[in-house]
């Protein structure tokens, strides 16, 4: 039980379960060696095979990013995003950057999505935007 003086952590104003995972469509989802090690362990692969299969070089020097696949909503999205169910297929082994995002109480895409759903009176509407 929290001490009386402890403040409750602020509640997030977004709900990833109600979102088509826009953040998984960002072109630059950067990974570290530690992330690749975790992926390799998850799939029972060597570090080299996991790196080749799941990642590629980014535009910035030394940058390594997750590979993408085609995506019906956002053009392309992370290869680990489930195309229909819209959830991460490697949740327990996802990279650190995915664990930390968005890093604030609000998510810009979720605000936009909520606005459009209210305006269109359609709770399942998916706001289309393309990151490619
Ligand atoms: S875009 Fe925002 S609400 Fe949607 S899955 Fe990512 S963090 Fe969650
Ligand atoms: S690893 Fe999972 S959480 Fe991270 S971008 Fe890919 S699908 Fe999204």
C-alpha cells in the first residue's frame, strides 16, 4: 500500500488497446545491441542472424533500425506488428524504445484519433496518415 505522503502516478490519457499502433509505423525505430540480443534470444537465433533478419542500417551514422513490412493503414510498419490485430507480436522481447514510448501522459496520435472519432461519431474510425 502506498504511504499517505506518496502521490499516485499520473494516469495516461491514451489507450493503446484502442489504437491501430501508429507509433509502430515510424520509419526510424532504433535498436541497440542489447535489443538485438533480446530478439535473438526470443527467437533462438544467433546475434548475427537476428540482426540481419530483423534490422537494417538507418540514415544516421551507426544507426540500426527495425525492418518494416507493408501496412494497409500507414503505408509501412514494423515487421513485428500484427497486421490485423494491431498489436506487437514480440511484446515481451520488444526493444527499449518501444517500452518507453511515448514517454509522456499524452500521445499526439491518440489525441488526433480521439478527436476524429468524436467528430465522425464512429468509435472505431482509424485516422489514416502515411509515414513513408
Ligand atoms: S500511437 Fe500512441 S496510443 Fe497508439 S499504440 Fe502508440 S503510444 Fe499507444
Ligand atoms: S517491436 Fe513491437 S512495439 Fe516495437 S515497433 Fe515493432 S510492433 Fe511496435
